[in-house]
C-alpha cells in the first residue's frame, strides 16, 4: 500500500485495491451456492456492518500510511486484537484472562515504545 500511495491519493488506492475483492466475492458466491439468501436474517446486517467497518479501517490505514512511516503504522495496526478483546468483554460478556490482560499491557507498552521518535 505504501508503494501505491507514492503514486496515487489514498482514495484512489482504496478504490483500486477494493475492485479485486468484489470479483473474488462474486466468484465465491457463485461457486458456493449452498442455499438461498435469507433477507431477514441478522447475518446480513452484521455482515454489512463488518464490511462498512472494515472499509473504514482500510481508509484510515491508507490515510495513516500516506502521512506516516510504514515501519510505525503497520505494527500499530497489528494491535487490533486489543480492540477485539475489549469488544468481546463488553458485548459478548467474555472474560479477559490474565494472559490476555498481560498481552494488552504489553501491547500498550509497545505502542509507547513505537511512538518514541528515535531519529
């Protein structure tokens, strides 16, 4: 992405990088025709929400890469499991284990260490 962003704006890169996914999704849908689509299923709403949030995340990632160093941006975005654990705790009532708590603490420390400007 960083290489593409050298030659195009983030919105162009987002568009061009999304096109192959659309064709792959259509091909998979046509290949795995297992049942009809249930239009009143909550799965559709959750899937659309996940798609919108994923697209917004990709847009944020492109904007961050355009303005920052890939060596800092990419590791920071790899810390998304922290958000997953917190959301699972809040919405799914899952317990955070001590090992997960330790992982969150170490991830927060890594964010601090990555943000130190060592030029």
